[in-house]
């Protein structure tokens, strides 16, 4: 067996981490022969809960899990990291405006960016989950300037999985029969779930999504709003935010970074926008269709973008520019 890799999960006492840590530790993400050292970070009031999570992980008796370090100290948590999964963030509370949320999280991810810069390996792969994920990722990246920008990404795989599932249910096929949906832009209600390049396996053949679904009004209407508002719908019904599905999406995202995407398929992830082929403004973390090989992502080029899609891609970019500028203004004070 190889040497253990050091994997950090922040917000480790929270509900997403509770669903995530077991999958990471038993080999679902980095492989069945890759030992793991888990670094678990949370804020001081949560450390007693985190102790219970550590006990449960120990009691699972997982052969790949070689060590667990639970801490409230960034210096300890970020040391020599191979993987950083930044789940913890300030949640939006009742009466809190979006600018208040941006201000609180800008400070958190400035600190974590500085910790990555100072303590983590320069090869570390960083996935930001905590919302607003795109802008939090951009801030962390800016404060870890010696780590390549390409090593940072934010989670839009949950939205990608939601889109696949909606199409699959509509067509009466397994979700694995649906590929190449795209989430463009922000992990927010302005995101654009795009199925113009999606293929659905029907009766052994791959069919264009619009031909498989046979309902253009739904694909350009209720399908989009359902995916955009799915997180809010889960909260309304469950009284808690998505946890099991978010954890599954994190596993999917990190496994594809580690092992690559299947031939002929692309997935969605928020990555740094610079000189991209889709005229998206630079200096944003924006969700694109990507393919991954040798732990390196590449934006899929050459996909046609019609006027309907262009308008929605620009709307979500506009929101990201406003978020970025608001967060950076707070940090400049």
C-alpha cells in the first residue's frame, strides 16, 4: 500500500461531513488501496461534537483510516495537506442580507487561504463547498497565491447530479443513462442547468436530450427552475439543508479529480475563468463543463451556445461579479 494521503474536511462536526467522512475513509473516493489520514477542523464550540464523530469513525474499524486529527487550530489542520475539502462556512441566518453573508465568509476564507499558503503542500487540491461557494473559493485562492489556481474548484456537482436525475426521471431511465448536462455559473438560484449537449441512453442508443424528453417547454422552464431551487425545496421539506446528496456530490467531484472523467463525458465544476472559450468574464470561479485527466481539468471547448443559453450564462456571471466585488471590498477595509 502507498503512504497515507492527508485529507482535510472543515466543518467536520456538521451534517454534510457526517455523511461524507465514512465514504472518504472506506475508500469510495481515493481508492480501495489508498490509506488516509483525516484532518478534521471545526470551531471551538463544536469540538465536543467532533469528538463524538471521531469515536464513531474509530468504531467503524476501517482499514484505510490510519489516523484522525480533530482540531480547532488551522496550523494543525492545514499542515502538509494533499486534499482540502472546505465544507464549513457561515450559514445564512434569519434576517441576514446576502452582503452580511459575504462579509462573514470573506473573513473565514481569507484565513483559510492564508493557512493553505503557509502550511499545505503546493500540490494540494482544494474543493470549496461552503456557500457562497464560488466566491469563497475565489477568496481562498487569492490568499494562497503560490498554489496554482488550477488546484482550486468549487462544488457544482450537486446541481449537476440534480439535473441528471430530473432528466432521468422524466425519461424513465437510470441517472447513469444521462450524461453531459452542464451547470454554468454560480452555485445559486441564477445557475443555468443546460441540456443542449446532454445525451440520454434510450433502448440502447444515445439520443439528444430534447429528442428523448420531447417537451421543450419543460426543459426551458420547469426543469431549470426545479434544479435552481432544489436546495431551497429540500430545506423547506426537511427543515435542514441537503447533506446526503451534498456528500455524494463531493465524493463524485473528488473521485473524478483523482481518477479522471470517463471517455466522452464531461462534468460540471466551478473553476477559475481566464481566457475561456465561452466569453465568461475573467477572475471569477465559474462553473463550466470540464474533462479531467491526470488530476488536471480542462474546459470542454467547441460547444455551441445559442441566444437562450447565452443570456442565462451572462446573468449568472453578473451575479458572480457583484459577489466578488462586494467580498473584496470588505477585505480591503
